[in-house]
């Protein structure tokens, strides 16, 4: 059948809108802090604009790159991202910030390998689940090999440590396996077996246990572990219905930690109010629904698996970030796709959309 060359314009417009909102809010949330620390109020804005430019160029490339060719690159891409994770632990290459080794210093740039792993794992799973579609329900030939790969990635992420990215990757991987036909009892058994490990990772590690306690009652320690979530809730409270006005928010003035990254949605809530916050949430919901629609209409198995995995990845990251900012989940250091400051996250998210756009051009193709 002839491929349609028109991309999903709704998905494209949603992506551009979220990225533009992100550029504006990165400047609004970081200008004063950047002027204080770097003597340049445009420090983060200029870098975010550069990341957005690079991201849109790569998104355009991905849009015109036949998604079926990703099958040939899936295994190599995953192995490459594992190498990036391993390089973090080489002295002089890994950058430690806030006690975590999550950033890799390369010539001319800094990369967060966990963001790359999220994309490459989806590519690998989409390829492998398509190739082994008749063996997915098998424990030894289907399920266990995926658990070995997933276990390796999660172990390297937890070593950093980066529990937030590990949970996102685990959630996306298990969801893709379920949709592909893995037996539910395998998934449930895996979850039951990992519960003691999760308990140990959370409750036996001091700073994580304190985060859980702060989530349950932030006012018990308002000047330490509960400080972030309290300041975030204060931001939403100040914003009210229509907000205090773009650029007028006060919580970003050294009250709200990581205002331009992890808690940028809180700044949106304060400056643009409930109207602005709901608008951003609605844009993400529509973006994910566009991706799911592409997956449901794609007749080719690899494209269907890939579209579902990418949509779930973007949606789950957005959901966790929004929930953390509103106090619905314990504090985790996860960026809001397209919106938070951060080059690797923005570029990877735009590449993911480019792949989705390419899949949308081939709907109806069975080859």
C-alpha cells in the first residue's frame, strides 16, 4: 500500500506548544537565580533555546527516517546507552551533583545517560517483542531474557543512584510486555519478588525513608525534608485560579528548590494559576492520546509496539512530575518532558515525537 506522507499535525502542534511553554517558563523561573550565580539572567534560557534547536532538527530527521529502520539499530543503540551508563563510574567523566552520579561530561557537552536509556530500551523492546511474538508467553524463551536486560539496566541506574528513572523504565518495560502478551502471572510474580528489594531501597536508605515520611507529613519537618513539597504547595496556593502573572512569582526566588527543572510545574501553577496548570496537563494528555491513537491504528507490529512504548514513556514521566509537584507522590528528581530545563531530556523527548510522527505517516501500511 502507498504510504501517506502527511504527519500527525495535532501531535506536532502539541509538541511545539509544550516546548515553547517550556522555554518561556525556564526563563521566568531561572532568570534571577542565573543572574545571581552566573551574572547572566539569560544563562539557562540561551542553553534551553540551543537544546530546543538541536532537538527540533533531530525531530525533523526522525520524522523523515523510516521508523522500520530503527529495528536494525535497536540492539546497537541499547548497547551504546549501556556503555554511556558505565562511563559514569569512570573518574573524571561522571559528574556528581547532589550526591548522585547522573551526568556524563563529554567534550563540549554534558549528557544524562538515563534519558538515552529510556529511549533505547523502548526501541529494543519494540524490536524484540515483534521478533519473538510467538515466544513472548514463554517463561524461559520470552520473559526471563527481558528480565535479565531490565535487571542490568536497573542495577546500573540504582548505582548512580537514580531510583526515579529506574521506576519509569521498569513501568514502561513491564507495560510493553503486558501489551505484547506476556502472561500476567509472570508480571505479578516479579512484582511480589521485588517488593522486599523496593522496601529495602526505600526504607533502609536514610534520605529515601525521610522523603517518604515527608510525603506522608511534610509539616513534621518543614525546614528540611518537607521543605520542597511545602514550597511547591505554597506556589499553587498563591497562584489561585489565574495566577500572579508571568514572571511575578515569588517561590522561585530561592524558596522553591530546582524551580527551573524538577519543580517548574509549580512555577507554572503560581504564575499562570490553575488555568495554566490545567492547560499544561491537558496538552500532555492530548499528546499521549495522539500517540496511543497512532499505536492503535498502526497495522505493522513493530510500529505499534514502538508507538505505544514512546507514548507511555512521555506520559508516565509527565504524570510522575506533575504528581510530585502537587504532593501526590514522594519527591523524585524527574524532569517534565519538553518543559523542564535540561538538554538530554528535551532532545530525547523531541526525537521520540519525531519517531511517532514518522509512524503516523505510514498508518495503513501492512508491510
